[in-house]
């Protein structure tokens, strides 16, 4: 029905006898439909814990730790733990340690004491097995004396060995120092990463994780080409061009500091008609700046 009406209007434009009537009744003007602003985040390499993406007032933070720790409580966590491998090292203790021997992990030094009552001290047990339990408890902060280590956790001893694991996945864990001054104990290397090397999250996984964390109300995130994320304003119009798009990433960047290319639609009432040199336009419904209710038909060639 709408096409029949449009075709009738085209015939009126083509008919010279009706041209004068038509020019008085209809506007010679080119209306436009509303267009949503958009932008593209391009990820090109590894994505690490703590890097952020800001869209509008929302800050998304990539988290490679099980606790999903955030640098600001208002940030939105982007879980990449399943795509980042945590560094591991092995502590071996073959006999009961002696008082004042030490274990150092990162910047935290633990000293064996007959009686431990301060952070950084590990009580010597009545036997080797008890001391091994105390080592794990001290590192994990479950002994009532020590604060949990900020960078690692310790698994229970299996025989003489204890696996030390970085809390945050990625290659950064390979730099965590592991040293000791023990006669009957040693680490497998001077840093974590020998038992299990840390592996960073790749862009091919980070883009999907970011989209999955989308909490936008004024925008939406979708998968773009390759490892890109397309951000589109929910409401069409130029207002979307004000939505901020920034990032703090080594291997990711938006194309601009805000979304762009949003266009306000031409305001019209259902039934409004416009023409220009090429098309006849009809508003099939009332059109606000955020709408796309203009339709057009080609006027064709002159005859």
C-alpha cells in the first residue's frame, strides 16, 4: 500500500501539468534518518590483568585472578582467568628446617622461629610434617599470624614438595622471586615459572570476554572484524557522539576518544512528503531525531 502511494507521488513529480501544484504542496528537501554513533576498539596482542577500557562512565577492568580484584570498586570486571595461565614454582623441603632459616617469595621474607608471633615468621613444628603445614598456612595467611601473601598461594605439601602459584595469571608471575637460606630446602628456580610458565591472555580471547561483561545502558558492544569490538550508541542521533571511548592498554586502542558518526534524523509527521533531485521521501510514521521512519523511491531518469 505504501509503495502504491509512493509511486503515485513519483508520477505527480514526473507529470509537468501537476508540477506547479506539487511544488506548492510538498517540500523540496532531503530528509535523513537517525544514525547511531559507533566506535571500534582494536586489540592486537596480549591483554593483561589491570588494563582498562572506558565507555561513557563505565570502566571495564581485565582481571586474571580468581578473586577478580579491581583497582576501583566501581570498575566492571572482565574475567580472563580461563585464558591466562598462572606461573608456578616448587618448594622442596626434605628435613626439618632450623631456626632463623628463611624463605623469600617476591618481596616477602618468612623466617622460621621456635615461637612465631609476628607477620613474616613461621613457627617450627614438633616435627617436619607439622612445619610443612605451618609453611603453607603462613603463605596463605590462615595461621592467625601472617597476612596472606599478596602475590601467591601455596598448595598442601605432597611428600616433600609444595607448589607455589601466582594469584594473577600471565607472564608477569614469572618474575616473582623465590629464594631461601635453607640447608634442607630449595626452590626449583630463582623465580616462579619453571614448574609452570605464565601465559598471557590473547586478543582473540579478550574481545569476547569484554563483550560478555557488557553492562552498558547507553551503548552496546558486539564482535567486530577479527579481534575488534564495535561499540554502538543505543539511541540514534548526535548525542551518541559524546560517549567517551578510551583505554589504558599496551595492545589495544579505540579509533577516537568518543563514539562518532551519529546523525540526527529529520523531524517529520507521518505522511510528510519531501523531494529532491533524485528521490521522493515519505515519513511512514512520526519521525523524531532518534528515529528512522523516512522511506524513499527513486524518481528515475527524465523523459
